[in-house]
C-alpha cells in the first residue's frame, strides 16, 4: 500500500509517523480491491492500441516502412502499461459507488459498440485500399467515369450506412438517458448532507446536522459511512472548481454565485482520491481531497471525535507550541476549536493530525511533511495562499508538537 | 499592334487578341508593383494567402514547441522543469495559438489562395479587405507572443473562464492580452469569411452552378457562414471581459448580479462551431485529394454537400456539451446529448462517401493520399470518442480529463492537420511550381502517424484513470507515470515528423522537381492555369460544363472573353446557375489597408491599458479608412473597342 503514496517528502519524513499506518489500523481494504477489480478490467473489451490503424498504412506501402515492427512493440508496451494501471484510487474504471458503477457500465457498452464500428471502418478502409489492385484489367487512364450499377450499389450502401449510424446513435442515446435517469433517482435517497466549499486551492468540508451544535467543519477530507447516499452541496468561494471523485461519481462544478448538488455513495470501504477538475489557477494541480468510506459505527465514532474541541496540549513543548500558534500569523487564518483561533481564511485545524494528507492532498500527513510545509509552503505548493510564517527552528518544533497532537 | 501605344489602346480580352499579347497586358494590369512598397500594398489573393499560410505555420511550430515543453514536464511525476506559473502560461498559449492563430487562419489561408482559382475568377472579392485582414491577424498574433515573451502571456486557459480571468483573480494585463488577441483574430476571420462568401456566390466561372462547385469550395462556403454567425459571440464576450477588467462593468461578477455561466454560454456558442470551422475546410481537402488519387469522381457529391450543410447547422446546437458538469437542468442537457449524437450521422455519411470513392477507384498512393488515409483512421476514432462525450453520464467522468485531451487531438490533428499536410503536399506544386519529395513525404507521414498515436492514444486511458487536464504536475503512484512517459516519447516522434516536413519544404523549394500545370491529373479549375498561377489567375475565364471540368473537357476548357485587359475587371455571375451577369472592377493595390490595420492595432492594444485609447485611437483609424475609401474617379476611358 505504501506504493500508492510515494509522494516525495521534501523533509525528513523518517521522523514522522508512517502515513499509512493509520489507514491499516482503520481497516483499509485497498489491497483487496486490487484483487476484486483485476478480473473485471480484463473482462471488458480492451482499448484499442495506439495506432490501431497502422495495418492500413502499412498495406498502403509496406515496402517503404521498416518500422512496423517497432510500432508493434510500442503497441504491446502500451497494452502492458494499460494492464499495469489495473486499479486506482482515482479511477473511473474502478467504481465503488452505484453512480460510478452505472457510468462505468455505460462506458463499457459504448466502448464495445463503438469499437465494433471502428473495426468495420478500418476493415472497409483496408479493403478499399488494397482491393482495386486486383482489378488491373481496367483500362489505364487518368480518371474514369463510374459505372452505373456500381454507383447504384454504393448508393444503397450509403443509405444503409446512414440508417445504421442513426440506429446506433439512437440506441446509445437511449442507454445514456436511461443511465442518467437512474443516477438521478439514486440521488433522492440521500441521508446525510455535506457542504463542500471550494477555495483556491483547498476544500472546506462542513458536516451539517439539524442540531446546530452537531455541525462541524474539516478540510480536504470527506468521510462517508459505507452504503449511505450522501448529498454533497457544492459552493465556490472564489473561482469555478469541479468536485470529482471518479471512483464514486462523475464531476460537478462549484460555481461562485450558484449552488450545485451531487449525491455520492460508497459501496465498499476504502480510501479514494478526488481532485479539482476545472482549471482554477496557479495550484489547480494540487487541489485534491481524500474520501474515506468507513463502516457506519466507525463513521459515527469519527464524527463524535470531530465534534469535540481540540485536544488540550499535554506537555510543555506542545503548550509552548500552542502559545506560538496563538501569537503568530497562524491565528490570522486558521481555526482551532476550543482556543481563541477562530479565523476562517484557511482550513480548520482542530483535528489536523487525524487527516490523511496536508495542503489539499499535496503531501501525506506526517510530522516531517508538516514541518516542511510550515517552514516553506511556497516551495511545496508555489503560489499557495499560505505564507511563510517566520518561525525560529525552536518555535517550529513547538508548533509541530502542538499540531501533531491535534488528533 | 505592338507599334501602337498599348496604354491608350483599350481592348477587351477577346479571342482575336493573341495569347501572348493578352498574357502580357493582363500581367501589366494585375501584377503587384515591385519593391517593398509593392509588397506592403499587395492585394493579390495569392500573395496574401501565402503570407497567411506561412504565418500560420510559424505559429503552429511555436505552439508545437510549447506542447513539447509540456510533454517534457509531464514525462514523469513531480517534475520541476517548469514552474506552475510558466506551465499555465504555456498551456494557455498552446491552446490559444493553435486554435486562434493556427487552425482557423490556416484554413482561411487556403481558402484565400484556392477559392478564387477553383471558382475560376481573377481575384478574391474585396481584395483590400483581404490584405487588411492579414495585417490585423499578424498584429494580433505578434502582440500575443510578444506579451508571452515579456512574461505577460495569458495564464487562464484558451477558454479564459470567469471569474478566474476576471479582475479579482487575474490582476495584471495577462488576460487582457488574451481577450484583445481574440478581437484581432476575429476581425480578421470575419473579413475573410465575407470575402469567401461573396467570391463563391458571385464570382464563379460561367456554368459552375451550385451543383458543380468543388467540394472544397462548398466546405469553405459553409465554414464562412459559420464564422459569420459564431465569431460575434466570442467577440462580444471577450469585449465584455475587457470591460469588466478595465472599466468596472459586472457582466460576469456574481456578487453584482452578473453571471459566471454567461461567459461559458457565449464562449462555447462560438467554441463548438469553431471545431467545425476548422474541420469542414479539412473535409474539403479530403474531397479534393481523394478523387484525384483514387482517379474517379467523388462518390455522393450531393450527400457530401448536404452533410456539410447539416453539420453547419447542427454545429450550433451542441455547445452545452462543454457544460454538462455545470449543473444545468437535466432536460436541457438531454437535448444537447441528442444533438451531439446526431452530428455523427452527417459525419458518418462523409466517411462512407470517401471510403466508397477509394473503394471504387484505382488509388495511387502518393503522399497526399497517405495523409487522407491517416485522417480517416484517426478522425474516425476521435469522432467515436466524441459520441462517448455526448453522453451526460460518461462526460461527467471524463470531462476535463486527459480523455478529452486525447479526443480533441484525434479530432483536430486527425481531422484537420492530417488533411492539411495532405493538402500541402497536394497543392505545393501549384503554390510554388515545384513538387515536394515523395520519399520524404512518406517518412513525414509515417513519423507523424506513429508519433501521433503514441502521443495521444494513452491519454484516453490516462483520463479514465483519473488524470485531470491542465495540471502542471502529478503525484507518483496513481498509475499515470508510464503512460505519460509513453505519450512524451510519441510527441518526440511527432516532432521528428514535422522536422522532416520542414526539411522537405526547404529542400524542395529550391531543388524539387519542376511541376507542370496539372501534375496530379486533377479535375478542378486551379489546375487549369500555370504553376504557380499568374497574377491574373486565368488568361481567359473558363466555362464549366460539369463537376470535374478538367476530366470532362480533356481537350481544353471552353472560355468566355470580353473582360477588359487594361483594367482589373472580374466577371460576376448569378448565384444559382452562375450565368454571366455583369463586369465588375477590382481594386488596385493600396497601402491603406496596412495603415488602417496599424491604426486598429494601436486602438486595440491601447485599449488594454486605457479606455481612452478607444476615443483617441479612432482618429488615426478614421484617417486610415478615409484614405482607403477615398472616392476614385470612375474609369475615364470609354467603353473599350472589341477587336
């Protein structure tokens, strides 16, 4: 599993906690997913290799191109690469939610039908290219008049082709509508509401509850109870972003001045990755979020832990860290519930140490990564809204000790 | 007759006038004056067309270099070759340059050069406007690239979505340069569209009724109408953006009652037809090349024309499929799904007609035909992935991922650049009088085809396994590394193909085989004149008796006579039947289009910095236009004598 998160640490990650340890402890099933999904991917029609039409080009003048072998090797390499992809925590081909499942099913259907159409076109092209060579008996000349019977046959072919094309696209349109309807119907059963507000370049996540003091905020992570449809209300504070967790559902934009909604449900436990899918400026590339699907009871326990105010620092170093935090620039942007830090510019840090990653999925959480991030956020995520807060080495260590205690 | 003073002896081009004499007199009348001044004031559609083609190719190469830079950055995870700021500028410049400064202008360039030749007339309609359009286009492109070099290149994507491109989130002048470049290029494109429409509808050779127009010309006609209806939408929206940024309007500011989605509607109302504005001329290349090398008339002429027209209409009903993720009502989205699917029908008909032409023909596999075959292989795949994108659920997954990047490169490179290369190999002898090397052409095609597929096919998979577009970097471990490396390798091969092409052009310009008038044995009128054509295109205006005039009239085309040879004169014909109607003068060379274009440039660039530029800049522009349109005295010579 560590192979999934080898994001290079800019600082000595060795001293930090194993970023994955926590996940194994919480019963992550990612390795099992691998076994589950492999056969499925193989069962579907394989994508056509790059240059699937090279055969045609070769036939056109095979004597001129000695590199068709190289092309073949490259095709095989591409196919191998496809197979090695297998499974991903951010893949539309490995659905774990009903919505993504329906979409993936529709995708394979489209692929099968359209690959067949493509094959027909390629065969026709190939035959058209080589066929006339067998008719050398035709008189030579720069051009000839088409023969009436052939013209009539071709016209009939054209009619059939047009009708066939129309039938295929009509059928596919019908399937597309049906899946669209199904997905909408799934959305009517949502039991839980989360409000996601996208900001340059992170995600503010608010768990709403009818009882106001049971609402809370977190950042860059969404945890869901397995099998429970969750309504996600989508807002943007600055520019347009797009909420996309491919394993669960397609994307929906977050647009300033508008409120969008989507419904996601995770059918299996596991950790998935989402990423902003609408270009939103400088650090669009590093605007990810973690989605963790957990059993209902674990989810409730997590929710209770999130509702609690921050853990009070227990040792001298952490108390010093809290003092530094509350008297430096940190407090201008961040909230730590239970303290006087209550600014809402940056992510709520009340339980930052319990999150899988920092800086919107840029680095896995570890004390070492956090140190690097606080020391120089502009080096890790250039252009990020987080400034360099001039802390001394000692202050940095204290703040780290404090933040690392905020489980 | 040589004893008499030719300048005072007025004569029509008549059968009794000797061929050499007519030629010499026409040359005197139509030639562009020599020297720098002549070069700057030229209104010859062939010179302007050549300039357009060369300029567009320079932009193609520049944008290609940017693409290579991006592929280098993305060859592996967490690369730091480019900073995010530089990367964002580069991908914006790549898209903007390819779409606005290469693809549309190069298609128009071919129209400017070839349409008058293919319809058998002496000059394009409104030749001064044509010269003006080139200077404006050049100024817009140079402005954008100078801005990029000075690190004020746009960095908000070629689509410049608000609010990201608005005053709050894009301070500085980067987005303004983008918006003003749009204004420049759209002014140029609209001018060319009007010229093409008028040339096609009113200047066709006698007998070239609507059902005998070459398919390339049909494609350009439909395209020009699309330009006329699509481009104003983007000009309006880019002007609104500039106003939001410069003078504090709030068209797109939600906080003040504006709407961020308004931009997307306006932009894509242009942006989707834009794809067909690029693709339809390319279908014209294919429909020109295929019959020549299959050596039979195109199959399904009527069906192909109807498919072009149908695509032209349907192309305006698809724009919302770029906005399926924005949360628009589902019923509305469904309409656009159906419309997007429906466009497969005319496209399918076109593909069938081309296949049928090849099927029943006796193909000769010269380089242009290779590129056409490459076009079919690649474009069909891109079209089929387009059907996937038309489906709302599938689009919700792959929208704004590398799947879409793969799709539109298959459609645009496969659908437009492959035919374009084929067209260059095909018409190069007409443009220059020399043939391109066939051997280098095969290498060019092979490298291009293989490189293209290796570069772009993996992107389909990358998108499906979660890689979003427009990211300057990506973490390792998401399964994207190998495919990205493969893609970069393909890009390098593709670039090698382009290098072979450049070498071929460079070498063939000087050492290529000398081409005769009709080296490929083609059927359309541009091959009925010399290679390269004289300044007046045709000594006599040909008369057309069928769809493939040079095949049907193998013994020489009938011609009409009666146009003046001492003044620039065109023959106008009726819209449907191309029956001769009237003789029309055609303008002389003039420096005013260039001066007016300079005035427009000052106004447009100035208005990036101050709204007062619109006020003060209108003065030199008014001077330019007054000079341009200064009334000329009517020809003082009496109606010429017919010999």
